[in-house]
């Protein structure tokens, strides 16, 4: 594998692929994705209707009218579906591309999360994290786990006036 090797020829090949990719960018897309297969190579498609594409978190919260708009676009906008069918990371741009022109995103994060870089995963929250979760002011928090976060979830439910 090119991306796993640290040898001199592999480093040169990575550099050469990057240069060629940037030169051919208007026609051919070259992307390096840390997860999965590494390098992705694809032909760019021309979209007749010039559309602006948006990207963002794959974690979204939608109200009923927004969800109905999204589902309508999903069933009716076949051209957009074809574009995203073979894209590298559609879950971080499909919903945003449909929703942003009509429903601008809310400012600020919708969920509180503490990311552990070494594990490339969110840290499980406990009762000790309650002040930070409340200070963020977000309606959601991630990640809670049964048995570990029970006390935190109960307190958040009490503060939200949600009865179990």
C-alpha cells in the first residue's frame, strides 16, 4: 500500500500523484481519505444547473418542515442523487446541499462532544462533565453509554423536565 509505506520510492510516488492530481483537478478528482482505501480517483461531472454545494457535520437535527423538504428533494431531485451516489463522503454534504439554501443552519454546535484524537472517537461522558455540557448550551451531547453515563442522563432528563 502506498499510504502505509515510508520508503523513499513510496514517498516520491505520493508526491507525484499529488502533483498530477492538482494539475488535472478541473477534470479528474484525486482525494486522499485517511479512512478506507486511501487514494480515490474519479472523473468530475458537469452539472447543468449550476448549484452551490455545502458541507458540514453528518450529525443534524431537523424539524418537521425541514425533514419534509429533505424527503421531497430526495425523491424528486434525481440529478442531485446521481451526483452524490458516487461521491467520497456524501453524508457530510448531501443534506447540507439540499437544506442550506432554504433553511440556513443554526449558529453554534448542536451537540457537545469531547473528541479523543488518539482513539479517533468521542469520549464517553459522565456526571463530572455536567457543567461543561450545560455551559455549551447545546440541546444534545455525545457520547453517553448505559452503565457509565446513567447519572448524567438522569440529571439531564430532570433539567429538561423529561419524565422517564
